[in-house]
């Protein structure tokens, strides 16, 4: 067994808010999931960042479906345009897990730390008054979402 000496890091591991899954058809995917688990009635929102809400990245349109599975959530993301980050993902890799989202109370601190480490900020916006962003974390090859924990208006 190998043992590696690892840095301890300066940020405590935040809570996982959801897994983001890029899908071609949110309704079809939701119906499939509901054929296996009792998910109740999920929230469905067509989201387009309004003027001033998109901080980094290209404009997008996406259908969001929030599905509760016990203590965890899945966010289905169906691109409603051809140029969004989710459309690119589906074109390049097919449907599947796009990101892991973490809820944080110290959004600015974590975003600044990731940027200082050289992580690529892919997209940043405001949704219902709360800031969120995607980082392409390398090495590791995964996209993480940092989501501000805040009260919605």
C-alpha cells in the first residue's frame, strides 16, 4: 500500500448540494427516474441569465429539473440552445454527470482560492439572488459548482 504525504488545505470540505446531470430531454429523463424512485413532483425551471446576472461565460438557455432523492438531489440540465456549456458537454461526451455542486457560506473566499490555484472559471452567474460558478478542476477532470448558500428573496 502506498502512503502519500498530502497537504491539508485551508478550506473545509463543504456539503454536496447536488449532482448536475446533462441530458438531451429533461422530461424523458425525469419520467425514467420516476419509474424507479418516488420523486414526487420535481421543480422545473427554464433559466436564462438576465442582463447583469451572467458574470463569466457565454449566454445560455437551460431547462433545470430539481429532483430530491432522500437527503440528496439531482439537477437535470437540458440545454435549450446549441452554444451552452451543457450542449458542448453532451456533444463531446454524451449525457451524464456534468458537475458536483457544493454549497458554501464563504463563496468569495473559495472562488478566490480556486482562481489563485489556476483553476479555470468556466461560467459564473446569479440564480434567484444566489451566486454560483463552475470550475474545471485539473488534474481530476471534473467540473465543480460552487453555490452560495443564501436565502432566496
